[in-house]
């Protein structure tokens, strides 16, 4: 979870990190 905290604490996350977040959100939505 530390990685997530780093992402949110950054004002401008990198595009790679944004893609990772999008993938995680997509997987979470699929589980619902």
C-alpha cells in the first residue's frame, strides 16, 4: 500500500503510475 500512498501524495504522478492506477480500478470494478 506504500506505493499507493506515494502516488496520491505526488501532485503529478507519472503516466506509467496513472496506467497502473487505472488497471487497479478496472480490476476492482470487475470484482463487484
